[in-house]
């Protein structure tokens, strides 16, 4: 009981209309919805010549560190991890397309992260968010949701690329598509029925059915973690002040600024972070992704930013930084 009371006081759980159960379930739900980055990030960066195992470790540790910054100083239920899109720009445009060494590209991310931090301290990011009208705030949240839905439908095979119309219906008789449709239907029913932890229950239920059908293979629970040494502190700052590298730094900076703003604006209404039509975000929360980006570049991963998948945990009832800590701990144990 004492531990629970301390957590209540530290995070203001009851004050924000949540409970210890909601925070744990919400944090775990957020982790399961964004856990794909643990595998996608090293797959993308390894194409640029980086060590796969080292990037796995850098991704998990860097994300956990950023989640701690969001959970403790800021006390918000928002998780952070390497940003999708940023990683592709890093690997395929900067490294493979422009012929820049990945060590130098990491140096560019470090500099962009430092500039990102300075912009936050100066209050520029908060000023941009304050200037957004409520209609645009709602549109950003809707747009991000549609993008995530499109990605999920594509990865599941429910929709496929098709000339002329760009997208078309996949093969609905495919076992993987059927499993995805089952998971989507089951989770939707649980949400409509307002079952606590509906998204988490839907994910677990889908995984169980997939395992029974032989579509999900058990790979074990514990293994020796790979070494992070191939990417740790391998940044190279030489040549960063040439014109083309300054452009790269600027792109990383603006991607991070507007990606984070878009995500925060998207999840803010559900998390109760909108007051008088404005997004009310503490500066400490805005510093979490800047700190995560700087720390992540030292470890060997691309830009770390807020994840819109946090909305799944928030929908499950998460309202405080304890949920972010649960997400970060889950990621560090991956």
C-alpha cells in the first residue's frame, strides 16, 4: 500500500483521473503498438552499413532513456523512439544517396538534437504550438491516425499497391490477412464494449490465435544482448560545416521539430493536455525528445521523437508519466 501511495503522490495519478492499473496497462499497450521499431530500425540502418545488433541495443536504450525523461521530469504518458521516416532519410538519402558515412550522419543528428534543445529552451516550439488553430489541431490528429491505419493495412496485406488507383484490396483468403482481420474485428468489438485495456487484450488475443494457427513462431524469452560497441560513440564531426551537411542538419532539425509538434498536437486532446483551445505542454516534455535524440546519436541510432502510438495507451486510460516509464522499461527489456 505504501508503494502505491508514493506512486500516487509522485505522479498525481488520482488527480489526473487515472489509476495504477490504467497506467501499467496503458504503458504496456503503448509498448506493444510501437514495438515494431525494435526490428524495423536496425533493418533500415543496417542497409547503411551499421551493425544490426548494435542498432537494436541503441534503439532500446535510447528509447528507454527518452521515455524516462518524459515520465519523470515531464510526467506525461507519451512514449518516444526512433522516428519512422527519419530513419529512411538517414539511411537511403543521406548515407546511400549522398555517399556520406553513417558516422558523419550520426554527428549531424547530434548537432540537430542540440539545436532542437536550444529551440525548446528559447520557447520557439511552444510558440509554434500556441499559434495552431483548433481546426488544424484536429486535422493533424486525424491525419496521423489515417497514416497509421494505412501503414497497418499495408503491412497486414489487407490493401496492396495497384497501378492506376495506387491501392487495391489484397488477397482476403491469405492466412496472414485473415489473422489481421480477426485482430482488427476483435479489438474493435472490445473497444465498443468498453472493455478495460481493449487494445492490449486485442493484441494478446491476436498473438495467441496466430501462434495456434502457426503464423507466429515462438523465438524464446531471454537471450544474450548483442554488443553496442560497433556504434557506440562512433560519431564523426569532420566535414559537418560544409554546405551539403548544413542542409542535412537543417532537414533533421525541421523533421524533428514538426514531427514532434504534430504528434503532441495529435494526442493532446485525448490526454487532457488542451486548455482554452491551446495545447498545454510543459517545456520538460519538449526537452525529452531533444535529449533522447542527442543521447541516441551517441549510442548509434537516428532521431528519437514522440510516438503517436502513445494514443493507444492514452485510450486505455494512461494519463501520467508512469505509463511512459512502463513503456520505457518494457523496451529496455526487449
